[in-house]
C-alpha cells in the first residue's frame, strides 16, 4: 500500500518538476502540492528550488524565507521511477509526507537522510 501512495505522490510531484542548468550545481525548480517534512523540518506546499552541489543539498522556497541545507545524501537505490524526468519521491507516514529521494536523471538519485540534524 505504501508503494501505491508513493507512486501517486511521485506522479503529482513529477508533473511539477523542471530542471534548470547551473554552472556547478544541479538545480531543480519544483512545485510541491502538499506540506512535507525534510530532515525533521516542516515545509508548506509551494514552489521550491533544490540545488545539489556535490555533498551539499539546499532546498529553499521560491517565495518567502526558510529552507533546509544539509550534507550526507547517499545514492538512491534503483532508478528514477519517472523515467529520465527529474522527480522528488515522498513517503507517507500517517498524514505526513517526507522527502525521501531526489532524482536528477534516470540513473542519478540521492536519498535524503531522515535525521533532523541540520548542517
């Protein structure tokens, strides 16, 4: 059942993801249609910019303040469930969604650590 929920959330998020080139960092501009948690921090539904620059990942709202910067992602297992389209994967626990993976391409994904420690 969790797999079905994850797939449904993936589809919603994958439709809202677009890739933008950057000189050093991989950048994704996304619209997440629901509130979620990343590294223990609650984030409202909205538009975000995700930058992956080596070991550092930042997730910042397009409009407003706040965001999360963290180290320690690990390669995600498997392949991008959205094909070669950049995608965010969320898992659901009860009524809360958690950012679990960031897929930049069909073979390149990063697993987001669960720890609430901020870097």
